[in-house]
C-alpha cells in the first residue's frame, strides 16, 4: 500500500503539471497575461500625426481605431465610441511601421474615414494585434514634429523605436483534455495522500524498551 500511495501521488502531480509545462512553459502553471507590442502616436515624419511601432509589430497589426475621449452633451450619444477613424487588415501584406492618420496601408481596408486630423482634446488609439490591444492616450497639442508618445511624456521617435518591444503573446485557456487531466491528477494525488496517511497509522507501535519501565535507583 505504501508503494501504491507514492505512485499515485507522483502520477497525479505529473498529470497536473507536465501537460501545462509542455504546452505553454511557465504560463502553463501560472496565469500569464497577454503581451502586446509597444505602440506610440506622434509626428514621427513631419507635422502629420501617425501611429508608430516596430516593423515586427506592424507585421502582426490587425486593426487601428481612433476615438476621442469627451463627455457628450445631455441626451447626445457618444460620437467617438465607435471610432473617428478605423482601418482593418484584410490580407497578409506587410504594414508600414509608421501609419499616418487617415491613411490606408496596403493590406488594410478603411471602415471609417477620418474627417480631419485631431488638433485638440484628448484622444485614444486602439491598436489591435488579434488577442490583445494596445491603448495609447495622447493630446495632439502636446506632440511636436519628431516626437511621439506611448501614453507617457513625449519622447524622440528614435528613442522610442530603440526600446520598443515587438513581443506578442496570447494567453490561451487550457484545452478541455488538459483540464480533465488536471482533475484526474488531483484525484490521484488525493487518493495517494490518503493511502499514505493510512499506511502511517497502520504501522505497528514499536515495543516499549525495557529501560523505560525501570525505576530510577534511590
């Protein structure tokens, strides 16, 4: 019974841990969040506003949405909710690393035309990479030629691109078979632990040594 309990615990732990490690590495054991490439907004190539990212990130870009953050008047719907400018990828053509506002890069289609470039107020660019999005909040009036903002203070475009991350990782839920294997493994480990406790309590009590009952000499 002792060997059976140890075997069940080991097999149970293997069933719970190994499939997740093989499929997702460390993220198979802990909940890893989505990782999204860095994106910035600014006047990278002149006076026109543009969305800026690394070449590797541009290859994964799925869509771009621009909308304004503002409080609508009483009884008025939020006009910026659906986007003032929306483009969406339609094929695998390589997107440029700098996408001027209102443009339509090769491989994209325009869902909402940009009426005019924003000049004041607070705006947000939503750059989607499939499983996750990067939201960049900016104020057009604070951006000067050659500078971009990734949501913080403006910085030179070269400095941003030098440190910009292009990593993209999608957090995926474990498949059904892996969840069932985890449950089975947990049950096996529990049964093994219970058997181990039973083995410990069923062990014969060691005899009391003779010296224990001897009286101390006066």
